[in-house]
């Protein structure tokens, strides 16, 4: 077991090997405007929109029949690296590799933030994105610019187009993004790469990294069962596929069958598997974590363990105690990294600005929860936030509204009851639930702010199914406490109009069930 981690000293300056323009402050580092000249082929196709259009051509539907040849398709990744002459550069990257069902994105975000606060040049690859594909690639905390995305995109695209064939075809969407990430981070000469697994672990495109510095697995649960398996043992076995011989591994408390699978794989490889416990909030000196929700304390603890080991293994052990078993204070860099970390669409609160609505009276609570376990955490976070606000302003009139959408592969009988029951147990009752069709989504690859044209006829079959599940929970007549809208803008307009007509009421809108929905909502209410 790995209890709280003790750091015994901090440096007021960057590690000795760092150049003089590096700083240990927790801020993003500006990027030079200078860039290399574009090649002839790139100059002809330099628009970001054209790059995004080409990228979208790689999107394929995942089905059960695709799973049988995953091993062969995964091995193609090594061929792609050779085609791009990236096999050498990738082997030199100092990678922190993180898998999991829930919390892996938060863990990666905390990890990157801490290391950036120590003055290291960081690369962060996460998925999915909410509004723009460039969100997946961050250098020093900043998403990559349009210009650099275009440059690196066509660099990879042209070479793969030239060298792939019927035997080894162009990589699929996520594999291409992983290759692009490797190109970006090697070209940008980052000190550390924090790599979030896309799906599973064993056959994930990111697992082409054969010698990471350290691996971590966040909380496990049931998700993507069509690909990963129907039991926690199978799912955990896939996640444990990122473990490597000779590479330290960490995880968090897991269900027994999941933990057994992780321990079994670690034993096969002869490596230690340390289990971290939730971070003690008192160690943050009264400051809140940058990512909200009690569940983030376990992700923060996992991040600290990963940072601790990365520093030790990369020659920076003088920044940290080699004895990680004591319960001591956290250094300033770690506290700042944890308290300034940010991640859009996860436990995010946005106050809508409208000239006809009193400031603070229309608040959106955004969380992309889409699995049963993450829905429970979302419900607890939302309920706590609502009850905290009611304590601060007890005389105010409050109304909670749910805006929900999930993919048809999800089971609403598992998602909605958990959300409803936990909120109800905490005294939070939704006065209205709104369900939206998939057609409400904006362009998920590019940065266009305009919604796509709505079709003349929208199939609301799935949304009506969601509504029926909800109405059974609240035991109300159809339409009394729920509605189906044909588009997101239509629903938001209704919410705004309702708030305008009820000026003495504070409306608190929970948006959840789909990261795509959350991304669309952020784009719509922030534009």
C-alpha cells in the first residue's frame, strides 16, 4: 500500500539541466511565434478546415466484429511509427501512461499540472475533445495552435498516404491522433508526456509506448463492454495491458475482482502494484482542488504517486523524498498544480450572462458522466453544490432542471435511476427533465461555432425512451415534469425564457449523460 506521499524539499529554481528561460511557476509558457517554413504540399493545403475534413474521413464505426483482429491492427501501429520515422523519437519520450474507466482524464490533468508547476515542459494527450480536436494536444498547458496542428497533421498525413497500402491501410481516427500526438510532442521537445489511454489498454494505440516511466490505472467500472468484456475481470485485464516489465504501476482501491485481475497481471510481469489512498484535504492548506467533487481526491493522490515516481526515475529524485510512506506536507508546486488544474466538461460550473436575467440566477452545471459509476459521482457533486449554495442563500427560491442525452448503446435504466436516487436522497428534486436527440450536436472535429442545419424530420424515438424511464422514476404523467426537444438551441431558448419570466428564482441546470452534449452546451452558452 502507498499511503500519503512525502516531499521533503522543493527547489526555488528549475532542475540544473533546465535552460535559463524555464520557470518553476504554475503557468502556461508562451510559445515563440517563429515556425518552420511549410512544405510545398502543406502550403497548398494549409487550412485547418481541410485538415479536419481529411481527419474525419478516418472515422469508422466500432462493432463487435472489429474486435477479433485487434491484435493485428494494434501491431500496425509499430509499422506506422516506422513509416513516420517516429520509432526512435517515441522511444526517447519520458511517458506517464494512464488507463481506467473513470478519473483517468482528471488524473492526467492533475499530473500534467503538477509537473508544469515544477518547471518541466509538458505534453498532454487526452480524449475525447469537447469542441475542437486540438484540445487533445496540449504543450505547456496550452492546446496546440491551428498553425502547428496543420503543419504536423500534413506532415503525418502525406507520409502515411504515400506508404500505406491494402495490406497496411491508413490508420483509423484515434490511431492517427495518437501518431499525431507522438509527432507533436517529439517535435516540440517536451520533457514529459502524460498519455491518457483512449479505450481499454492492451490494444489501445497509446500502448505502442514500450517503456513508459510509470503507469497508473484509475477507478474501474463497466463501460465499453462491447469491446472490453462483460465482467470487471475482463475489463481490468484489458486495462492492465499497459503494465510493462520493469515499470512501476499504481492504482486506486478497486472492486475485488478488478483488483485481482490487476494484481495477477502485475505478478506475471514481476512488478509491484501500489494502491494509493485518497488525498487528505488538510494537506492542501485550505485550498480546494482545481477539479470539483469528492471523488477527485483519489485522482489527485494517484497523480501525486505518478509524479513522485517520474521524478525519481528521471533523475530528479533530489526534488522528492525517496521514502514515500510518511504523511508529510506537500510542497508548494504540488499544491499549486492540484488547485489550479482545470478540465472542461467535468464538474464544471458556468454562469450564463443575459441582460434580461439577474446575474447568478441561471447557472449550468456540466459533467460528461456517461457510465453508471461516473453518474453516481456526478449526482453527488451536483447535490453537494446545490446544497452548499442553499446554505449560503437560504431565502432564495431554487429550481433544478436536468438536460440529458446519452448514446443508444448506453442503458438509461442504469444511468437515470442512479442520478435520480442520489439527488433525491440529498434533497435535490428536478422540477423538469429535458431530453435531446443526437442531431443537436455541433461539429465535433472543427472549431465552427455554428450548429449544423437541423433535418426536416428528427427521429425522437430514443429521447421518448429516455423520457419514459424518467417518468417512471418521478411517477408523473407524461409531459408534466419532462419534455423532449428537437434541438439544443431550442431547449436553451426555453430555459432562458423560463428564467426571464421567473426573476425571483435561481435556475440550476445539470447537463450530463454525454461529453458531446456537454461540449455542445459549452459552445452554445459561451459564444
